[in-house]
């Protein structure tokens, strides 16, 4: 019987962060990180992004609600890196171009 470990989950989330919204024909899988960057965080966009992550990567649905977080880290001189944390493991969102 195959088991899913923490590295597998990190790989799944990292793949999701690199896949554009509707990146697979006939599927809404993926994310639109640019939409997150251009909206105020108070409007609920970050939470909606994490909800979509849970839908697209079903293995995350078994984790408690507080196990997935999204935060940003400022990098000098003017860069903002986004990080998705899953069960204490940080996964950096790739740079948006």
C-alpha cells in the first residue's frame, strides 16, 4: 500500500503554485497569484486562494483548518515573497512575472 508523506504533500503544493489557473484543459486546477498581489488582503482573497488549494489538492482536506497558512516576507530592497505553510513546512511561491 502506497503512503503519502510530507515531501509528497510539499511537492503537490509546489506544483499547484507553479500551475496557472485553468492550466489543464477542462480543469480549474491551478492558481492566479497575480490576482492576489493586486487586491487588498482584507477582502478575503488570501483565504479564497487557500480554499481553492484545498479543493485542487484533496489530500489537504484531512488537515485541520489552521494547518495551511499564507504569509509574505519582505526581501530588500523592494521584493515581497509569498510563502504557503502546510503543517509547519514552508513552501515559497515562485516569483510572478
